[in-house]
C-alpha cells in the first residue's frame, strides 16, 4: 500500500507543496535551492511549533552531518532572502508567514491569522 501523498500547505499567500517540491506565492513559483526548500518544508510541517537546530540539521542535512551548524544559518538567510524578493516582485499586499529565530534553540514558522473581511 502506497503512503498517502501530503497535501500542499497553505501559509497565508504562500503554498508549499512537498510532494511536487514547489513553493509558490500567489501562484508564482519561487525558485528555491534544494536545502532551502527542505528547510521550509520541515518548518511548514510543524507550523507554529519551535523546531530545534538539531532537528533541522538531522532532517535537512542528515544525522551524520559533521560540518558547522553555521550552514543552517546561511541556508536560512538564503531562504528568507528569496521569500522577500518574491514578495517585492509581486508588488501587491502579501500575507507571508514570518520565520522567527529562537535564540539558543532554533526556528519557528509562524501561523498566519485568518483574513479579516
């Protein structure tokens, strides 16, 4: 029996489709590097929850990674930059989830409030 295909995660105006490895803002695909997408996917699966640096390193790189954890910081900076560039290119108002840095622990992808009509 095949594993169920995960549904795309909608975070405000951002959609993360793990099974297709696509990330889009208002339907326009954001070109992410492989590790940037993997990092976003792990955070999107746990939206609203704190994710430790150790968990991110194990799930995005792998448990046997022996390099510096600064790699995580550099990849996060790249992910944030690409998301910001996509927002700026869109030109209109955008609801984009914030990625909060949790000093001494890791990161959290914030939930988006429901739109007010």
